[in-house]
C-alpha cells in the first residue's frame, strides 16, 4: 500500500468530491434514541453507557480531516483490488472511489 500511496502522491489531477463519505465526526454519534429504545433492558443500558464513554474518548482525540495530510487515495482498498502482474509487480484495480482524502484513509479502510 505504501507503493500505491507513493505513486498517487505525484498525480496532479483534479478529483471530484467523494460521492460517499466513509467516515463521520464523532459529533454525529449520539445515543438518545438508543437509550429510549433499550430503557427496559439493564444490560443494554450498561452497554449504551459504555458506548457513550467510548464516544466521549474519541471526541477528545478526534483530529478533523482538514488538518490531516491529504492526497489522491484509492478510496476502498481491499484484497480484491490488489494483484500481481506476470512480472511480479503489484497491480491495483478498481479506482471508482478514488478521491482527495486524508492519506491515512486507505490504511484505515483496509481494516474496516
């Protein structure tokens, strides 16, 4: 993946805005509807409380994407998009979601 990032960083092209966002800020995560839905289930309430603590921790550490180094990235890298040419070179396929995003996007997406 490092070779792919190295090749893409040198491309000087205008990319359209991503059609699909693959991440959202922690401010979009809220549990009020969840708490209402599980109000009669003590185990689910404990789980919602734990999730709320995790969301607060993520909010404290969140770095807005505009503050991260960006470049053209593949967009939805997975094992089906990687192959080998006859000469042994790594080949990347399917750039349908390529866009200018934070450089960390492809690595994070591959773990998703």
